C-alpha cells in the first residue's frame, strides 16, 4: 500500500490493481469554468481529439493511461487533488 508520508493510504494496491483516491479539478481555459470529475468521467473524455489539450503540471496528457500514470505518481507524493488545464490547442499554443 502506498502512503502519503503521514501514514495514511494514498492508494490501495491489491493484486496489481490500484484504487485511486484523488480528485480531478478541471479548469477550462476557454470559459474559465472549474469543475470536478471522477476517473470514470475522465475515461470517457475524447482522448483522440488533437484539438483539445489537457495539461497537468506543465505536461500534456494525451491518453487516459498517461493520466492514470501521472495520478499514481502524484498520490505517492501524498497529493489528494490534481489540476487539469483543458483548452483548445490554439489557446495553449498562443499563450491564450
């Protein structure tokens, strides 16, 4: 079991499966709206659309599996919430 440094479990690992205990806060850079999403909702995002970029800690996330990898590393550090910046590609490239 991974711990957050304070002795409390950040993720439960059992038989190779991980239970993610982290919140996704999504900031839509185009509208300025903030919302919280579950991993089930994030799984259904259109990951194949190259016109929508999602950024976590300065890194572009291009697949659900890549998002899970990033979340796992963040949970190991004890973080309980991750900010996902989402915007059309043209806004991210132009400094929008």
